[in-house]
């Protein structure tokens, strides 16, 4: 299984801040990396697929980059509704595995 | 509007069985692969199983192989997960999710999710 490691595990920030979350794969996964947002007691929501493609309907303040083993999710200007937990997920090989999550707090 | 609605969760004793259902609407269900993803209390996400659009191909994470069976009824737009020999470590919220293609393909993401159903395995 491909292990995915996110950093940091938790992050405190303020509205308007620029925030970056990192995801590292144990082996190269090309650009097969997806990002999800999950709010408490809600289902995850797909934000970014294929490392840098914005899912339809997702605000442009979200962006993704990277390839190989190192990836980043950036939120350019935090909004109140962005405080949530973020997960990366590789879709390079089965089983498709997730990172442990990054909790973004005020 | 694309929607997935899970049901069938509940409290079950270790060794027991449960069948989850996921009713789909707002898209052509028979054209897409579907999956179950679970989340233990206070923990992260874990892929459980995927089924191709036709139902002919199925895939499982190692920890549930031989105990869980994924299936679908395309005439009813419904996905199922039959869970047997349940263990305490199967306790989780189970989410139904959709893939953007017909199978379990490299590069796919879980693009639509249901709200989840809670499964608790305890005596």
C-alpha cells in the first residue's frame, strides 16, 4: 500500500491568511493525487483532482500543485467556511489510500 | 441534482451481519463505478470496496475480503454492501461515493459522496 503523509496535522490560521498543506507519498504517484475537504459530521467534498485540476464549483482560492511524491494544497485567502479538515488521496495504485488529515482551525 | 443516500446502519454484535444500501439519483447510475469509504470515530478515511458500472468487477481492501460483498442493482439505482462476520474495528461511518468513470481506474477521484450511515459493532 502507498502511505500518504500530510503535514501539518493541525494548523491555526485567520480569515484572509494564505495557507499551504503538504502531502507526501512514500513512492512516486505521478500526478494521481486528489484533495478533499470535510466539515464536522459531513461527507468529504472533492476539491482538487489530478494534483492541480479544480473540481467544478470549487472556489478559485483553492489550488493544488506537485507531482511525483510531493504535493501541496494552497488556500490563497482563507474564508470562514474553509475551516475544516483536509485529506489527500492517491489514485495511482490500489488500494487508493488517504492521508491522515490536516485540521485547519481558527 | 446528483444525490447519494445511504441507509441500513445500526448497532450489531461482533460476528453479526448488516446490509447497507445507497440510493442514487440525478445521474445515470449504470454508467459509473461506485465505492464504499469508511471513517472510524475520530479518525481518517479508508477505502473499503469498489464495483464497476456493470457489477462484473469488484475490488476490496484486504481487511474486509471474504467478509464484505459489494453489489448493485442498476434497475433500482442502488448500491449495496453486505457485511458479515463484523468486528469491533469495522465500527465507522460508511460513505457511498461515485467515481467519474466506469471502473476502478488509475487517476479517478471520489467525486460525489453521500452523507454516510453509522455502523457500530459492539456487544
